[in-house]
C-alpha cells in the first residue's frame, strides 16, 4: 500500500464491488415455476392440435 503524502498514513484498501444477483421467484402471487409450466403446457397443447389437424387433412 502507498502512503498518503499529506497525512503520512497508509491509504485504506478499496474493497472490490460485490455483484448481487436477484432472481424473481413470483409473478404477482404465483410462483414463476407454475407460470412457466402453464405456458409450456399451452404451447405443447397448441402444437399437438396443429399436428393433429395437419395429419387429418
């Protein structure tokens, strides 16, 4: 560490910044997991219906 010229004291170390990652677990009052499952189920159901319609034609 270097000394401060004016006071003759050592400079304090700079603490490296800490990153805090915050993840949302709820959308409104519902868990995100539940929301994602519902979206996936809707997309799968939609795709299955499309495939069934194409196969029947």
